[in-house]
C-alpha cells in the first residue's frame, strides 16, 4: 500500500455519485446542476446561478458546487430531499434549511465563508454534517443533532473541543487543521470509531480511556513527545503519529489489533516494543534516527507485515547500496519498501 501524504488519512466518502445509464430523478438533477455550474460566468456574482429555478421538487439529492451561491432559499418545494451539498460557494450564514428538516440526513457546507454554527436545531434527523473550511471559532449549535454519525470540522479556527458530549451516536469526528491544544470532552462519545485531530497544537495523548471502540486515531503534525494514554483503545487498528517530537516507540502494549502504525518524521532512535503487533501490515518509520540494523529483527514476529518505510534514517543513508537487500533478508515477505514495490509485491 502506497503511503499517502495527507493532513488526514483518507476516509471520508465522496458525496458525489457517478450518474449511470439508469439515472433516477435526483441524479438527473445532478446533471442539471453540473451544466448550470459550467455555464456561469466566473466573477459574475450569484445572479448567474438561479438557485430556486434549478431546484427539482422531486430530487433526493441537491448538489450545487462552485455556483457562487450567497443565499439558500426556496427549499420548501423539495418533497423528499435527503442530501444537500453546497460546497465551494459564498454562503456567510447557515439558514433556510428548516423546510427540509423532515427528510434531510446529510448537509455539506464545505468551503464557504460561514462564521457561526447556527440555525440547525430543526435538523434532528441529520446524520452527516460537513462544515469544513469555513471561519468558525467555536463548536456550538449542535444541541438537537443527536442522530449525527459523522461530523467534519476540518480547517477552521477552533481552539477547544466542546459542546459535543451529547452526540452519543457519533462514529466519526474530524477536527484536523485547527488550533486545538488539548484532547478533552470526548469521553461521552463511547461509540466513536474514528477520531482525526491532525495538524493542531496538541502536546499529549490524554482523555481517551472511554473510547474503547476507537479504530482510527490520527494525531499527526502536533507537538506530542510521548506515546501514552492508549491503554484502553484495545480495538485500535490505525494509529497516525507522524510529524511530532516522539523519541521512543512505546505505550502500545494493549493495541494488539493495530494494522497501520505511522511514526514517521519523529526523533525515534530504536525499533522496539512492537513484537506483539501480530496483525501489523503497515509500518511507517521514515525520517527518524534509527541506525542499528539489529532493530529490523524486531519486526520478524510481525508476520503480516507488507510495507515498511525506513528511508531517511541513518541505517538507510549510511548503507544505501545494502539497504533494501538487508531488509529483504530479514523480512522476505514484504511487498513494499518505502515507495518501491518488491518482487513479491508486483
């Protein structure tokens, strides 16, 4: 598996679906929206796209991206809409959605200019909410959204995790690329399976003991110096800790279900304390300070291991000609070393 350089591990489903030969009415509406989107004059303002005129009363999915929409209106004509996507527009406030509260389960307002989370109290059936890439500073206005399964709050200006403890059905929480300094107020989210907090200002791994169902934890690009606080995460399958200041590989004794371990770009000097990770498939440890070739033998017991990233460690930079050969001698089952497939991986 090729390692991807992203602020957040790829997990979010694409809200757009391919239109097949048997397109339903809502899919036909997507085609109309796409045509309108392609025909507007850039810089011409919202008058170039008539929001109300392009609404199909029978549509289940509304998808108006890049249409320079400034205001949501006329949704009362929609009889059965379940999903509304208004990505990459010019919205400055959240309003106008009460008329579809009875049917709406998914709302995507990614990349607008909204400053306050408000006017969502009637959307009690909402299951997926994306408010990423806006101008929010405070998590609020979610009091009635108890059916939420996924919430995306990526790339805003949040400094604190707050006002989400009542979201007991939440499976996924995305708060990457904000200004958060502490992991807090997540204990009530006992059904949470995915937590993304990459690219913040977090200094320690803490307050996660109640999240025993967590499968994915992403904390890359923070200010963490020690792997700790993971004892209760017995179902953890993917752990992303790259681009921190971690000096020792430790604290994973109870995380025996780990399949992906990302500790790249840290200050780790030794591969240790991973022999028990028998389900490990991906081990990303490039750009560290590992220099002892004997450390490779620690990975022998990880019999499911398919991919290792160890480039830009002293053991690679000092022994470039022998590097791949020596790794394969110890771990002959590998399918990929760094960005290059082995013979068995081709």
